[in-house]
């Protein structure tokens, strides 16, 4: 990207991002030199017709999550079908309950391990490449699942490896949105991407039912592997790390995104393991609010992903086909509610009806509360219709919570969003690993009363999350997450032009300041050494001091040309020096001692 795009003098626009684009005329855009095109760009542009580039990125993230969570749901659907066949057969091939629990939780242990490293990697390297490679690798590993299905040890190893590569996806998605999502579009773009998690469960239930019935029991594993490879090719073609590197982005969209994000977001130094404020993460209550909310939401989500089909089968006697059709409905509604909630959240913030903190708390606590309430209703339902209706309404309302905690990382610490997402999602993954263990401990015989205890426990976990998030959550940028406070080590009280003067012989720890125009101000706050006074031979002092006033000392302008100047935002120095009341007079009176200040005229001797 050329320098002209980085040095825009206009402040970021305050209206919505979509309106910003409409307000920018093509004639007013600075000149922009596109990155060199790739070979494929010579034949077809990296774009989807009638879709903006940032919307394309969000949509492909959504499809990636659909594939990833579809592969997870496939395991539960296949296990449920195998259990059905074993009940009707005298030759039982079903693995023990403890073995199934170990296999179902294996992916979460691998998923947990790479959460925090994934956040650091996504902050240091191109997040788009990390996201695509993770899902592509998981799809290839998925090919080995049907081959090793009768080998529990090998299957556990494959699931752990899948979890290891998938663990970087959430942090990488936040790393992508850091560059592509304007502040007033964060909710809608992020929720469109994350809605793929719930759409993946919905599609998997329908696809698995059709494929297992018409092709083979293990057909869903091969289906997702092939679809995943096709998606990865499209990802490499259409998605770039940031807008300035896109080979065919519209200049109008590029300037809108970069003006809304501001230059600091585009050019700050990537955080490292040593520069990341780990202590601030674990002493910040807004961070803990996100951690707790992620754990609570993950508990219910993974409970449904892994055991929704088993619950309705054991509590109400439904078949696999009925689970595939009815069970997909709650996740279908949530897929619609999640992006709709993001649009509503952005609109409330844009119109100034609620501030960011109020929006996050309202959507998160409201979604959690309604889901927990309808979970209790589901636990006490007596028919399949009652249970499915309560589940559908509860899961649909929980979609609003994604516009709360799941976007909150970008509010409080955009610089460390990927790392914070890795931490919070790692804590949420612990819930996914614990759920199978708790389920197999509580639901021993598969009775309806045992399932009721598990569901009520999940509801009260959500109620606890409401209390904690409602008290401690925040939508404001945290002081420890401000790159300006961290990177600008020197104090610039007036935010003025800051020279680095090579003629300074002493320093008192404060900055020396030079207004525009090369005029040096001598104040009581600094001490500037003058060029060396030429030594003169000792002479007899005249009886009378010289009567003419001392000649002013003039320094060549070239002496200050090597100074490095930090651009100024001080309105008092934007014009001529004569109009600046803070620069017209020296703080101290002019020196009068001619001998001490080297202004004695030789002609007086």
C-alpha cells in the first residue's frame, strides 16, 4: 500500500461503515497502487459478484465453521446409529461407555492445547492462512476416522490431532476480523462467521441422516473431507490477510475500512509472548466475564452437539430419522438469529440508543436467561413435541448471546483479540471435555429422570453466567490494551512536534520541543547547548564595557535538518509561529552578560 493511503489527514468517520462508503466519491480517493496480481487473477478476479470483499471473508469463515462442526456432529450421529443396530442384533459391537466417552472428549483435549498458542500465532502470522490450513488439515484427518473406527486407540489419536489443528480457528477468525471488520460492523460480520458453528450442526443432522440411509454408515466422513478440500481451494483464492493486500478490492471499500479502523490498528507491532500483558488478562474482571460466559455457552452447546440425539431417543423414543429432521430445527433458527442479533446490536450502537457495554450485557444476559428458562421447560416436558418446542425456542434465543461475549474481545482489547479468544475458547473447550464425563456419570441408565438432572444442571450454569457477566462485563477499550500508552514511552504533554536534537548535551528526562519552521524555543523545562564558542587569545580587558547591544546569535538552519520529527496534532502549532501565543516569547529574559555568552565584539579591543 502506498504512503498516500497511510497518511490520510481526515479523522475517521463517525457514521456506520456502510454509510461511510456511500459518502466517499471516487474523485476524492487517493491514488492507490494495487499489489501485483497472482497468476489466477489474470483469468478471474478474486471476488464473488454483488458481494463486498469483507462480506466474502465473513461468509467463507462461516462455511469453514459449518464444515468443522459438521465433522464433530457426524461422530455423534454415527455412534447413535450403531447403538440402534446393536439393540436389534444379538452380536453387539458397540464399544463400552467409557471408551465412547474417551473418544468423544479426545478432540476437545487437543482443541484445548492449541488455543493459547493459536492466539499468539494468529497475532504474529497471517491469520487467514492459519484459519484455512487448520480446517483443510482437519478435513484430511477426517478421512482416517472410518478406517480406524474399530480401533479405539487409533481413533483417539486422530481425534486429538483434529483438535490440535482446529484449536487455532477461533483465534485466527478474530485475527482476520481485526483487519476486515470496521468497528460499527464488528457484530454483524463476526456473528455471520460464527453462525457457521450452529449451521454446521443443523446441516450435519440432515446430511448424515440422508447419507447413512442411502449410501453407507461412514459416508458422512468422506463427504465432509471432500467438501473441506474444495472449500480450502476457494479460501486460498478469495481471502487475503488484510484489505490493502487484496488484488482486486474496490478503492472505495478499502479506504472506508482503513479510515474506520484508523492507522494505529493497521501499523502496530504484533504482540509476542513477552510483550503480551498476561498479568492484565488474569487480573481484569472484563476478561473474566468473557471467560465465564464462554464456559457457560460452550457447556450447553457441546451438550447438544454430542447428546441431543441420544436425549430424545432415550427420553422420548424417537428414531434417527426423526432426530435428523426435528433436531435440526433449533440450530436452523439459531443460524438465523445469530447474524440478526449482530445487525440489531450494531444498529443500537450506531444510533446511540445504547453504548457498547449496555449492548453486550443486554444481548448476552438476555440470551443466556431465555435459554436456561426453556431448558428447564424441556426437562419437564412429557412429549416429543413439547421437548422439541422448548429446545427450539431456547436455542434460538441463545443466538443473541453471540453478539455479547463472543464479540467482546474486539471491544476491550482489539490488539490482543486473537490471544484473548484463544484463552476464552480454551476455557470453553474445558466444558466440552467435561460434558461427556458428567453425562456418563449422571445418565447411567438413560432414564428420563437422569436426563432431567443433567439438563437442569446446565440451566443453572447459565444462570450463574448471567450474574457474573452482568456485573463485570465491559465494552470499553481497557487501559492495558491501548497500544499508544504502551508504545509511546516518552511523555509528550502538549502532543507537539518532537525533535531528536543531536546538539543536546544534557537531558533532564523530558522531551525537547521544536515548533514547525525550525525555530527553537528555549524554556525552563530544557537545556540546549549552543555551538562551541571560538576560543580567543587572552587580552587586556578594556576599562569600560562595550556600549553596543550584544549581537543576536544566529544558527544555520542546516543544523536542524537531521532532526527526526514526529507529526503533530497540536492545534497551536498548525499555523505560523507568529500566531502561536505559546511560542512568541521566551520563558526567560534575553541574556545581558556579553562575556559569559560569547558576544564580545573583537573590534572593541
